[in-house]
């Protein structure tokens, strides 16, 4: 069977995470490195011209970062790997993809104490 790769290329891919995390401050202080790990539900949606593939599965994440406190303000930066293992291996195999996804996330944040 020959399949036109254009038919298997998604028009869009959406990932949604609903997770709970534990954060461990490694060295408390005004500059505090941390590690984090969590788990929850991961949902993937592939939209194709001919239809869509939707699946929800258990997933986890791990990572770390740095919190910097400057007076009442705290800055945070972190890097996490969200790991999702979906069961639609037959469809994903046609795309040349394994059923385990690693989606890296880099984020920054600011907090104000009052």
C-alpha cells in the first residue's frame, strides 16, 4: 500500500496538559535552584484535511529551573520535558513517529509578595 505523505501530514497538532507537580528547592536562598516532577492527563489532537485523531493518555513531566528573589519580587525560569505515551501506534507509525512524545517547555514567570 502506498500512501501519499501529504495525506498523513497534519494541518495542526494541539497538545493539552492537566498535571500536578511537586517542586523541590535544592538550595534555599535569594537565588534558589529547583527540580520538579509531575504527572497527569495529556491530550493530543491531530487535524487532517480528511479528519482528526484525538487521544488522551497518562503522561508525566520533569525538569528544573531557578527562582531569584529581589525584595518582594520573585523571578522564575524553568525547563521541563512533558512525556506522553499514546496508544495509536498504527496511525503514528504511518507518520514515522513513535508513540512516545517528548515536548520540551521553557517558561518564565514573575511573582509579587504582599
